[in-house]
């Protein structure tokens, strides 16, 4: 665990203690379970976003993708009678195709990630609304899928299964990011894409793979959100979810410049963000201020990241100067 991660963990504990003192309901099992469930739902999104951010890119369409794929998933199993073990991997494939398309436009046609994913945000939202004729997609009265509901919205020994899924995914993605050649390539591209290309890394394929990973994890999150809400209004479902994912990644130490961050930090960033949301609810702060809180958190995270980078560069320059002076004195 890095110093950034440790500092974030301490901040989470401090905020938790303060909230618990102000409002003891924070420690009630039902509140902790609900918060853990939301951490699981948004944490999966944040991990996918982190894989894109580490390359120096950004994915602004995840909220609209959650709406579109959630609508499709409910329609497949609730209206068209498709077996959910077939519909689930199909939705994951759709998510991967969306990520592949974004990666192709960015790496092959040299479009800016901001432009590509902003267009995706508008396109997928519009398609979702057209698909449902601007209606609401949901389950019919009494329609149940016991195994699917247990896997997505159920609990094991009191722990939400969405949170357990997040831990499993985080472990796998931690190995991919921090213990694999592919992960090292991601960091190299984020630091300096041109240098990575000249060193023999196929940067286009690696960046495309990062967007595919983000697409698949977003699709999985869409399924969890669909089963959590049980109905989807495509005009509003998933709105601003991309901001939650970006905020969690930034809080977790992922630099928007690329090339920095740890997966543990993403999880801790998600925990802190949901803890702050819980704080807003428990303290009776108007829910209309939720986005103000989130915007402030993102701003603070970016400022801290920027100042940390400046401090680190100065420290490295001082150390280099000292070594040079010591070497000159020795001669």
C-alpha cells in the first residue's frame, strides 16, 4: 500500500468516526450493508474507468452505456423470455464491442478520447430512449429470477453479493494492472506514449484493450444496477455515473495525465465517495447538494494530485543536485 493509499484509508476512518459520533445510525448493519452494496455497484464502474485513465484517456459515456445495456438486459429476460445465463454474457459482449469501437476511433482515427466518449454519451442515451419509446423498462408484477437476483442483489452472510463481486474483480484486475506485462505497458503509455511506441510496445492494441476492459466492466455494472433498481427510465438512469467513476479514480490517486495510480486506491476512493454520500443523507443535508459535494471532491483530488506532482519533482531535482554536488566535492 502506497503513502497515498494509506492517507486515503486514514481519511476514510476519520470521516467514518466523525459521522458515527454525529449520527450513530451510520454503524447500523442495514446502513453498512446498503453502503457496501453501492460501493460494489460504483466500484466496478470505477475500476473500468481507471484502466482508461491510466492510459491518459477518459470515458464519459459509461452512464449512458449503463442505461442502454440495462434496458437491453431487462428487455431480453423480462419481455423476450431469453434465459438470463444467455443474456448476461451477451450484454458483456455488447459492452466489449462498445469499448472496442471507442478504442478503434481513438487509436486508428486519432480522435480525442473526450470527443469520442462525449459523442457516445449522447448516442447511447438517445438509442436507449428510442428503444423504449421514452418509456420505462422493468419487470412485470410477480416476475422473479431467483438465482440471478441472489447473485446480483442478494447477500451472503449479510454481505451484499455486489460487494463480494467487486472484491473478486478488484483482485483479478490488481494482478492484471500491477503484476502483468500488460499492466506495465499501460503505465508506460500513460507516462509517454511516444516513448512506449519506440520501445516496441504496440500502443494502439494496448489502449484498445483498456477500453474493452472498461466496456465489459461497465456492462457488468449495468446488469447489477438493473437488478438493483428493477426498472429503468432511460432518460435519467445512469446520469452522472461517469462522474462517480472519475471521482473515485482521481481520489484513489489516478492522475488524469495518465501513468499513475493503484487499484487499491480506486477501491478506497469509491469507499470515501459513498461514505460522503452517506454523510449527506444522515446529516440531513439537502440531496440537491450531492453533486456539489462530488464536484468539490473531484476538485480537491485534482489539486492534491497536482501539488503532489510538483512536490515530487522538486524533491527529485533537489536529490539530483545534492548528488551532483557531493560528486563534485569528492573529485
